[in-house]
């Protein structure tokens, strides 16, 4: 009786052990199947990330065109550390300076025929000279009437009138009076009645 009871009690234990072994085998088969799927499946895990990175890098490399070399005015210096030498560009030659025609300029107060030239202006009521002092010798007076009335240019000395122009108006233009003067002081007037008395006079010193 005791043996029969022990046999009956051991049967459920055997069954449980067998079931546990079967479950373990099933789990091993499932895990093996999952491992093969992970190792062979496309685009999974770290391999998929590396494949995607490589694809993006390849696309960026092929999409960016190489920049065209710009034409520059420099030449490569070879092995000198990439230093470039600027090639001088052709510059236009400066325009030749215009030729200066040689002329003989009169000095201040110098007359073309020698002597001294003095500019004189007549007006109401004054006589203006370009200089009040000249060297003795030939004096050329160039007289202009800027007044409203007719006037004349009269050179007087100790002995009276030395030389004079005719009476002329502004419309008559310039008048020229040439005279040889010795050292001394001369009075220049307009000798029309009353003009000198109104102030139309001045003095010239001859050295």
C-alpha cells in the first residue's frame, strides 16, 4: 500500500518538471529566433544608425559642388607656406606735360619799349596811379577815364605843364602818354576848369 501511494504522489512532480523543461525550451527557441531577426533585419539597432549616418554623409558630399576657382591676379609661390605674390598690373603712362611757350614777361611797371609804365585812372574827383614813385627816364602813362565827364591827364612840374593828353570821355577808351622825366616831384592834374580844385590831382615822385 505504501509503494502505491508513493508512486501516485510522484507523478504530479514529474509532470511539473517536464512542463518546466518544455517552457524553457520554448523560451530558448523564441530568444534564438529574436536574435537572428535582430542580426539580419535591415535598419535596426546601432547598424541601422551607422547606415543612416553614412547615407547622409554620402548625400552631402555628392550634393555640394566644388567651388570654381576664381580668376585672381596672384601667383602661387609654391613651397613658401601658401604666400602669394601680387602680380603688378599694367598702369597707364602719365600724359606728357604740355609744352610751355617761352615768353618774356614785363616786370612790374616795365614798359614794352623800356622805361616804366604807370596805370592811371580818372574819376570825379580823383586821379589814381598804380604807383606813386618811379625811376627817372621814360615814363609811359596808360590813362583810363572811369568818370561821367570828359577829363584829361596833365603832368606839371616846376616850370609848368610837361605833357598832357587831350580831353576824352570813358567812351574814347585808354589814352597813352609818354614823357621823359627827370628826378623830382611832379603834380598830375586834370586841367579842365575847376576839376583840380575839386580834388582831381595827385603827385608822382621821380627818383
